[in-house]
């Protein structure tokens, strides 16, 4: 379900710093997010889209910042098997991502 090419929400630094620093938080582009228009890949979100939060309310996306993760970025990913955290399918998360 996920690819090695992914985007994430981040604060952008210099290109050299982005290559040197491990990626900590954000959503992979193919991670499905529940929106008011149904489930949608995080990489397709746009500012103003409304996404459901943990408390059940819908909140607008206020900003996006995408960064490509190189193939070697896989070492910073954690595989979460389906059913572990009420996820229906296997899920890959960035190692520092809060759940």
C-alpha cells in the first residue's frame, strides 16, 4: 500500500540539512486519512480540506509542507502490522511519529 517515495509534513531547512537529519514526524503520502469527502491519501490533501481528528470533529488543514524521502529513508520507518492499533491493514510510520 505504501511506496518508498513519500511526502511528509515538515518544516523545511536547507537541502543539505534535510539529507543529513533523520525524518522524525509526518504522514507518508499513501497513508489514508479520513476527510469529510471520504478516505484520502495524505499526499493528496490540500489546504482547507477538513480531516477528522481523534475527538471525532473535523478540522481544516491549515498548512502543508512536503519533503521527499529518499529510498534509504526506509530505515527511519516502523512497520505496524494490521490490527495492532486498530488499523485494518499494515501501516508504515516515521520512527518519531506519535500515534
